[in-house]
C-alpha cells in the first residue's frame, strides 16, 4: 500500500476548523466543530494499482467519553480533457459515524473507504487512473444521536491506496502497463530489441490510426468575421482530423455541406451579398462558407469534428490513453505488429506479423463499435 500524508488543508464552502497544539507533545492538530469543513487534493500516483480503492485515516481524540460524531467525505474525480470544457468531474459522498473512546482524550485511528461506492476503484462508475486529480472535502456533520458537544481533535490525516508492484516499465499509468504487456508477449522483459522509445512511438502511431477512423470527436467554436467567407482550420483547430458538421451561431439547423469546392466557387461568383451562412465546403484545410456572414462573432461557427489527441508519454504527463481501459490491447497488438515488421527477417516473423495484424484489426473494430472485420490477406516479409 502507498500512504500519502496530508500536510495541508484548505478552506471549503463552510466554516473552517481551527488549529491548535498539544500542550505536552506540541503536536499540531485541527479542531472540528459540527459543520466545519476543509479540503485537500492529491494526484493519483504513477504506481496506482488499477481497481484499488482509496482509504482515509484520521487519528483523532475528544475531551468527551462515549459520545458520537460523524464525518462526511465528498470525493471528486477531476480528469482534464483536451479543452477546459472537456474536463471530466464525478463525485461520491461517504458518511461515517463513530463513538469516542470510553476514556476522554484517548487517541483513536479511524480508517474508512472514500472511493468505490458503486464499483471498485471508481468514482461514480468512472475508473480512477494514474494522473487523475482526486479532491476530498471533509466535513463534520451531526451524529444520529448523543452528539459530542466538544470539538474533535484530528492529529493527522493520510490516504492509503494499493500500489502496482509488478510493473517492469518505469513508464507511468496505463502506458506503463502497455509497455510491460508488449515486452511480455515479445518475450523480452528487460528491453533490448524493443526500446521504450520504439514502443511509445508505436503507441502514438496507433493513436493516429484510430484518429483517422474518426474515433475521437467533439465540438469547437471558432470565430466568424463579417464579410469573410474563409477560416483557416489548421490555425483555429490544429488537432482536427475531419469536419462532420458546421452550424452558424443562433441557427436551429446545421449548414449544408456542398458536394465540392467548385460548387462554392460558382455560388460565390453568382451571389456575393452578405447574410446568414447556409452552406460550407472544406478545401485544403480551409473552411469556406456561403453567403459570407454579415456579423462578427467570437463564437460564430460550432464545428463538430474528429481530432487527434495529444501524444501519449512515458511520464506522468498524459500517460493514459483516451479510450476505455478494456480496449488497451489495441495498442499492444499494433506495437507487436510493428515490432515483427521491423524484425521481419527473423524465423517466423512474417507469421507473427500477420497474427498481430489480425488481432489489431479485430480489436480496432470492437473499439469503433463495428463487427468483426473481414478476413484480410497480409503480405509476408521474408
């Protein structure tokens, strides 16, 4: 288990606990009245064992004996997305009631689970992953009966969570697990022929392949300039892959897509007055609209598009693929396909190349929500 000591609490929405020191030991503590609350945040460690729950420990005491108090912990999961508006936030709340010891001022350690109320290792059914931010709000709430009228002294707080001690790779998050699996299946646990850089490059090539299948999509608002009929998509949406729909601000229906750029040129030549854009065409990474807008708007066009996510890394910065964890083997199969292509002169490499190519295609189609792909014939490399 990994233990994370909580050194700092910050104010929340309610009254905050006060601070004090034990007269004998000079140990610091916080004093919690009913309705006092504070919070703290942690980043899920790189060696977090997927599916493990978090446990909060509070070492506490009270000047009362055999009276009740209750803690409420609200756990918030924050997972930043491509844009601020894409941030994933889920929360769960846990209530725990305790009775103080029969002897006043006696220390007691309270440990209780603060995740996984609906599924192990998850917050509201969203699996916790390395690199996620977990924010915990602690509040003392009224007990069901026999409320302790005195403040509860909390001497120290800590979180504990299971660690993954089987990892071979030094890479963080799910990328580390993918690297380990690739090496296991290639029968090369210590590295050598398959360098870490090669595997990471292959993982990102796989991500590019999935992006070309339009797997990742979202909506981006781009500005409209009065009298301007074109917008540079590479500047405004650098990660875009393909445009699927465009809608002008304030309009109930999307704009129609023209069959080709020639249609746009013909319309523009025949009718050059400004108005509400009705149709669009994409040519050489430029969005063309007709008629040109008669108003300037910061949020002029809602562009629904596919995109390529940021490169995955071996570090704690972006180490988790933006797909459901159950499909991570697509990265493994793609990487092994690349590995046996690279090692194509070795005995049996051509058979392994075809095997992992088939597995990758099947895994990709399942991820994309399609049926099994047709049988494919792959070239043998000798």
